C-alpha cells in the first residue's frame, strides 16, 4: 500500500491510500486534487472515509462519489452528504481488502469518528494505521466546537491506548504551531525540543511532518500528557483551579486557544 497526503486549502491533508490500482481517500474537502492524483496514477477510487461533518472534510464527497461510484462511510451521529454508510463505535468499513474500525471520538464535533486498522502493509512492513480527522494533531488536538473537555480527553485517551507504532494521519499541517505551544507548556522536555527541530527541517524542505505515531505523541503532545507532573504544574500556573485531569486538560486547551 502507498499512503499519500494530498495537500488542499491552506493546510489540509486529504489522505489517500492505494495499492497501485484501487484507492480510498479520507476527508476529501476538495475533489479536484483527488481527481488529479487519481488520473495521474491511473487509480480507481473505491471508498471514501469521512471523520466529521465540517465542509473542509466533506466538500468533495458528492463529486467523487458520483464520478467514481465510490462507497462512502461516515459518522452516524452527524449530518453527512447522502447516501453513505453510517458508522458508530466498533462498526467496520471494508475498503481495499482491509477492515477499518470506527472509533467514536467526540470533542471537536459531537459525532466525530476515527478509522483504525490493525495491519496495513506500508513500505514493506505491517503497521497499524489511524485516520483521526481533527481529533488528534501532532503536538496538539482539535478545538472543542461541539464537545466538552471531558469528552475530548476521553477521546484522546482512547487514541493514546492504541499501539505505539500506529501511524497517525492527522488532517492538518498544524505541527509547528502546536509544538511552539507545547514548548511553552513543557520547556524542559528534551524529546519535544528535538522533535521541534526535526519538524522544522522537514517544513523547510516542504516535506509533511505527518504521519506521526502514537509513541511519538506520548513523548511530546501536552494533550496526551495531562497526567504528567510538568503538565499539571503548567496548567495550574494558567488556571489555579485545575486540579483533576479533566480540569488540567481544559486549562491547557484554553491556554492553547489564547496562545500567540
């Protein structure tokens, strides 16, 4: 399998997975770059996976479905372009001969889902693969437009429990701005400083910082590290009332909202 981040808009990635003949695409907010890639590589689009209802994730679904007769899978609890197969936690989308498990991860939106498969052959090795939409970013997490801090924290903890070598395909290139904030929260984290320098080099070359891995995010992402003493202390400097884990997460998220 080949895993391709197709750039769209200012900072979106439309993830495309293909085997040289057939393909699936995740969160195609814009159909045109997907059509171009399919044509250039003589691929047939078989399936479309959608994590949530925002337009920059769904805007190209109708055009791609109609042109390619692709099967569309998306969250059961959100308004989606019809027709599609609605999925809830534990349901399965069948695409490219693989089973993608739907995981309920509310927070960014009320019905947000992620897609996870335990084994995908990429670059000659079998790796777990996660398409997480706008729930988890490298060094960060999505804004809480419809869900609560407790919901988002539970969603992130669900993703953090996946195998460490899971490839995490986030939907936006937000990494450098996220890491600048993470360094403000945890300035003495050596893993974080090294990762920031690494990602800076990638972006200087125009290379995506994604996918990341769960293991990497556990080392550097403050939203997955809210039980760490350093993160708890930082949250309390921002909000002295942040004592339990949910309140620590809420404080860090609010701090990120205000961070310049």
